[in-house]
C-alpha cells in the first residue's frame, strides 16, 4: 500500500535546515500523507535557509503515538535546540519502540544517538525503518522514507531482539 492518510511528525526548532523540511513536507503531502510540524512551542519557526513556517503542534500537546512516522531535520542550531528537550528523546524512543519509520537528515543522527536508537537490528542487519541521509539529498531520502513508511511498522526490531 501507499502512505495515503498516514500522519507524519517533523520535529522542528529555530535553526533547522528549512529547504530540506520543505522538500520532505511537500513530497510526503504529494504522496497523500498528513504532515505535522512539531516544535517546542507554537508559533513561527525560523530556519537557517528557506522561508519561516508555523509549527502545527508542540512537544507537549502532540503525543508520539499519534503519528505513523517521524522526520528529524538537519541544521546544527536546530538539532542542538531540539536536543535540549527531554520530550524529543521520548518522542524518538516511542516512535522507535512502536516500530515506526524514522528519517534522520544530516546532523539529526545525533538525536538518534542520544535517544539510544541504532540504525541496525540486534542481529546486525540494517533496520529498514531507520533511514539517514544528508539534507542535500533530502528528495532521494524522502523517496526511500515513503517506501519504508508504506510498511507502516517494522516488527523485526522486536523479533531481532529475541535470542533463539
């Protein structure tokens, strides 16, 4: 199946790489997903590149379980700002624990590391639900993300963790 009606959270804060967020958001919407820009607070978010945009939800009023997938932005200042919030680590950990698809662009891999999320399964195989790429290659990364998101969940995270 596709991703029509899937709900995707993109975590944002001042200093994120705006062009890659616009590319990801546009591609996801074109594929039929609903995109939510989740920030530490409501209001205008000022990216390093691109036009400012409005957050549609906050870390406090947007529970991670309500979303089918997660996109983490690039942008050193934005990643640093997001990393200061324990709610971001909880958001990432909950998405991972529930087998959801996660895309980390550029420097946001640091957020995955802080949340304890590995890009490999317990058996050493790559996790098909954890995708990483540079913000410059956001369009290609989002195409792969859409394919992985169409699976809805990645239960091999649980199955791979069980010793035979």
